[in-house]
C-alpha cells in the first residue's frame, strides 16, 4: 500500500509532536505486519522497526551486514501498511559507508512510507566496529540534509554505538552525540548505557530529545524514572522479538523434556489472536 502524501505528512507531524513531550513515550518495535497490527491495537502512539527482530525472523544474525537495504525497507513497507500510526525504522549503518549512501537510504525510507529513521556509527566490522568521528558526523549531516529535502517532517535519529561494541567511553559517546546534534539530528540515541547516571549525563549534555533502549544493564529503570532523568523516547529494540523467541524456546523444551503442553495456558486464544489481526 502506497501512502498518500497527506497521510504521510500527517504521520510525520504526529511523530515529530510526540517528541515535544511532556514526559517520555514508549515506541515498541514490531518485526512484521502482524506484530505491528497487534501493537497498534494495544494503544501505542508510534512504532519503529527492529533490525535484529527482522534478522532473527529471517534466520540471520544481526549487525553483520548480512541484510541488504531492500530487505528492511520491504519489511518497513509491510509494517507501514499494517498500521495508521507513524512508523520509524532502524536503518542500521545507512547501508553504505559514504554520506551519499546514507542520504539515499533516507530518501528510500521516505518512499517506503516511513516518517523517521535512525543512523548508527557502527561499521559492522568486528575488527573496527565504530566509525571515525568526522565521517560519522558527515554521515549524520547527509541524513539530515536528505530528510530536510522531503515535503513532510522526517525525524532523523543519530546513534552512538560505543557501549554496544565493548567501548564504554561515556565522554566519547557524549562528544559524538553533541556533534550529531550540531549536524542537525532530531533525536539522539546511545544504546547500551549502563545506568541511570549515564542516562542523566547524556540527557544533560544535549538539547535535542534523547532515546533510551529499555531493558539494558539496569532493568529497574521504569518509564517514569527515565522521564525524570530527561529521556523523551524509550525504544525496546529486539526485546519483544526475543521475548517471543523465548516463549517458543521454552514451549519446545517443555514438549521435548516432558511431553506436556502446559505452555498453551499462556498462549493467546485463536479468537483473540484473530481479533487482533482484524
């Protein structure tokens, strides 16, 4: 389904306004049309795709450059078509090393019906996982310029990936986020922050909305607490996808170990699942 220009603009404005507050909102991460429909029906205000959730559904590892640009864009189109909510996307590392590659990815994301997307400074190369600072900033700048050329608001999220790749350097992470803000990013995101004080430090260091990944090292951080720390948006990454995989794994292990089917007590009924898809 191709969104009309009017509908995409409506979604883009609604998404931008969510970041104006007050407080923090949760943006869950579906990985297909069915989970998008379910999350829409449950009452969330916006959705964002998950690269890991999609990779797992395809039977591939995440973060290893095993999925080309068209695969997540096709997945995003399916999510966009399944909901009337604003949809942003995990655009990974922009699907190319050059700023021009990132600019093209933003344009194609908009053509897919998306109204936001994140660009990370990870390379996908285990030997050298984080991009050079200047190049990382240039890539965010290219994403912003591409987004600003569109005829509707497209929210660019810039990600500093240090903590996800074994580089717990808060000072460098903040330096990168500040540079991304100066380059024009609308939202700033450092996944994997270890604790409340790190979250507070990031929020205090920038003036744009900050996204935090829920369920990290400190799982005690609630929506209310994160809002107190200055967070504006809370994403779940692959958590819902992994929760679903965990349920399947436990069910399969029960069957193999005991020959019983007690897991079905926690499953949605056929009628409830069917209703959520209508």
